[in-house]
């Protein structure tokens, strides 16, 4: 039942609070007899506390309304059970998550909790002496929930508020996460998608397959020296190193100071990463470390490892503190409590957006990835990424480089395999960076979310190049906080295997099998999953054997361009454009070798505070980058070749679907990208219909056609933020320039003003 809060306030003042509560409870009993609202629990989920007679605020235009129901807290989520929930449960194309409902908040998704005391908003934490009349929950997926507790029994208010605060903000132990309760209770009914071919990179075979796919097996080898994590708990059980490197060297210093392979380009250049050695103060240990690094460099300093550029991400790039600070400011722009707050901040929204520096950080990440791409693609140089632990910015930049250079990573399976390889097996500390245990807020840095935002910029600028959609990226970001998937809830493969019973002493108990987030059937029905696949994706055309042979021959010419004449170079460059490679001639670099001139300098800093700045001239780097960047953007785009984003200021945009999807005032009814997509799908259906008629006339077998999502129909009824804001309310505020909205005053005053002449010029 929808109850206007204004009416309740009138009743409260006229009859007194006690009589209002009695009236509400009586209504509740009547409603329950007609339709029982049940709480759906997952396997292993337990109810902890609940409160009835709770009003969930619904911001509708300038009036506040409330939906009456129960507020419950389990060991998995906070849920609101509204009495009119079924009325909203229509069959018309709802994009539903089977695990987390519209009014569900997983405990890991809670960001901040506020209470309202006498119209004053205060942050809630720890033990409370006084309990609020209103509860506001800010979520990490940027939803804002407001619950009125004014008509709830005092005992229930204490129980529900204390329970929510404790179970969302108190530090936890890893084994107490709901992840383990669910895995234990659902061992016999775990869902596995037989069509899911994501490479998990948890076996030696997976790494060998990736080496063969990228032709990296000519210079690199997969090693099993860390099998059982007996050498290093930070690294995966299997990884790839340069072929000349003895496996014994990996065992020294627990895998630190070892160049680890990430990916190989078609021209033979490769992307590698390396972590710093442990910092020791003892002179004897320092000398041992120095001789160890000398041995590593001498081993690698042999053909074909002579041209290597180092990128020190620890000192020459972003800091984790910058990312954390920028996102903390940025997210506040979207955590809107009410319509009035939206319009008040709208006047200065762009200046607030700029001052957060989030979009500038995205631009810097994309620019750094393009610089590395230029070194590998145009100069045939290996690139070594250096970072203290090689598990944050190394994951980010290496993944972006592969997204730009490898079309396989733009398919859904390829993208998921990339995340498995670079982030999950790469040792990114998801448990700490997402602060799942609530043990250290300073460690909570949204590095993976920054990566998804950078990928969205690519998807937004080059939609046909990606098999997945922005909706896929949005639900993937939401999955960071759903604790039934193991993908984003551990700091390393070792931590996962140890806590799942695979590395423990107890061999009698059966190891737990956890779901991966890549099994999308757990969260979405097949009808909803169609929105995760891009119907406009341009599939790579298949070539016959003769064409492939010719291309292989021309690629060989391109990789050996150091011995070609100028005229032959021009022909090779023309062929590069046909393969969507940049029109930038490869520049011969002086063969300094792997750190030949800078070895002593780098070793000194590797053993000290941080790795020093590169010796490359910034002017030379900028010239090469600009030539490479402008040349590529001056040519037609091949969606199955090299793919570079625009990084000029206006081209870096806000990921509207993720950040604005819960704000009704920011939506466009029947407009935006969803309207464009609907028209394109209509054209696709018409083309398919014509193709079917042609096939029938020629009695040929019908070719498989791209399935247009049936949810994208009647676009005039959809929101610009579809599918997350389908048929939601919209603000009645007039669409006016934000700079003049404040000056207009009240609407009554606006109606009394005389019309003003505005010269629109030539339209």
C-alpha cells in the first residue's frame, strides 16, 4: 500500500503517534491475509533481525511518498518487503537479477549509513545511545535507500538499526563471509554453464594455450615451479617467464624481481611486469639482491630480448591515494538523497565533476596504455611494467593495452579470460581493494572499477568492436559486491585455494566448489542475458587458406622491416593499414640491451625506496605518441585490428548508465542511446526478413542471424538509462539551463512574469 507521508503527518498531529501505529498494524493484518509477502532466502542464508511498519521513501516529483512494508537483515543482505511489491512485478521487460532484488542490498554493497535526528543527518557507527527516526543507506552501486522508522516500534528500531550497523560495518573474519555459508549449503546444486569457455588460467595447459594463441611460445615458457605455492603465495601456481631464465632464479626472493610475461604482439614484442625486491636494510642482503638482479639481467640480455622499455608505474604514474581521493569526490555527485538536492547541485555539477579529477585519471590511464601500445606496435619494443607488488596498476595498464591491441579481448569470452589472467591470477587484492572485510578503509581503492570505466570509454567510442555491451560492464561492476561468487572475494589464488580446502591439512573433507561470476545464468534469465551481448558486434570475416597464407607472408615482411629498402617499407606500411595497424614507420632504437645503460641506476633504486624515473626523453616520447595517435585516428577503423580511444577532454565522458541510473531527474523518457538502438534493431529485423525471403527463393539454408533483444521494443516507453530505469518516475522540473534555474525562483513567481524575447538567430 502506498501511503503519502503528508497524510500520515496530519494523522500523527491530530490523533497522536500511538493511534497511528495501531491503525497501521491493523492495515498490515488486513493486507497479509490477502497476500503474504515472503522473504526469499538463498542456500545458507539466515534471517538476523527485522522490523515492521517501515516506510520506504519514494522520491516522486517534489512530493515524498512512502511504500509500507518490512525491513529485514540477513547474513547476506538488507531487504525491504513492500506490500505492493507484486504490483510493480509486471511482465513487461523487467531486467531482473535472480540473486539480488530491486529492494535488496547485499551487506558488502553498503557504503555509508546515516541517521536523521530532528531533521539533522548524522553518520551512524558503533553503539548508538539514541536511535534515528529515519535511516539512509548509501550503496557502493550508488543506490540510495531511505527508510522512515517513525511509525515502527521502538524495540524493533533498536534491533534493526543495530543489526544493520554491526553486520555491515564491523570488521569481519574471512571465514565468516557469506561466501562460505553459501558454498557449504549449495554444494549439490551449483550451476555450471556448459557454454562457458572462459579460460581460468589455473592450469599449466591454459597458459600454454595463451602462449600458442599469441605466438609467445617462441620466446617464453610456462613454468610450474610455484605449484602448491611453495615458492611464492603472491603468484599463481603457474605463470610465464622468458625462456633463458632459469627456474631456480624464480625461487630466490619469492618471485620478486622476476620479469613475468603478460602478452605477446604479432610482431614479436611482448608486455611483461615485474615487482620490486623486498626492502632490506642489511648491507649483506643488499649485496645479495644486487648480484641476483645482475644475474637476471645478464640472462635476459641476449637476443631476442635486446630492446626493452621500462615503465615505472610506482613513481611515474598514478598513486593509489590519487585514485581513492578522486573516486570519493566523484561518487558524491551521484549519491542524491532527494530531488531538491539534485537540482541544488545541478548548478555547479560540471565544476564539481572537474574538481573530482576522476575523468582526468581515466584519460591518463588511456594515454599511458596508448604510449605502451606505440612502443610495442610502432617500435617493436618489449615493455616491462614495474610496480612495487605488480598487482594494481600493472593489472590495469596491461589489461588496457591488450584491449587495444588484441581483438580477442573484445569478445565476451576473451574479456573474461583477460580478467582471469591479469586480475584474478595476477594477484589483485580484491578483498582489500573492495574492503569486503571492513578492516582497513585506507586499502579500499577502486582500481578494478577504474579499469571497467576505461573499458567503457572504448565501448562507448567504438561499439561495433565489442561483443559485449555497456550493460554487461554495469552488471559486472555490481557483481563485485555479491558474495556468492569467488571471483572478486580473494587477494590471491593461494588465499582462495587455502580457504576452500584445496591446500589444507584436512584431506577427508570435500573441497568447496564456488561459483564464478562468469556463469551469468546464475544471475539472469536467458531473455535478460540478451542485453549483455551486442547485436551490432562486427564479427571477424573468415579467410580462405590462400588469403591467410598471403597475410602471413606479408606479416613476416613487416617484422623484418629493418632490412627492407625505402620503397619496400612503404609497401609494408600500406599493408599495415589494411590490417588496421598505424601508419607509423618503425624507428630503429639504439641497442642498449635490457637495462644495459641503466642497470646500476635501476638496481640501486629497486633496492631502495622506489624505482627511479625512466631515462627516456619526455619530448621524444611525446612526439612519438602524437604521431602514432594522430596517424591512427586519421584512417578508417578496423574493428578487428588495433583500436585506440580518443583522449581529448570532451571525448572522456561519464559512464551514465552506471552512475546515473538511479536518479530519475537524469533520465530521458524515450530518448538517449536506447532509442537509437531500438531503431537499429528494427533495421536489422527488416534486413533479416529480406534475407529470409532471398534464402527461400534460392532454396538455400538460412544463415544464423543476430538475435535482436526482444526487450528493446516501444522505445518511447523506455528510459535513456534502460534497462535499469524502465518505466520509472520522472521529475516534473522544467528542462532549463542550470545556471538560470536558481534565478527563476518559485514556479508561482515564474508564471506571473512577462514573456521575454529571446533571439535564437538562424535555426
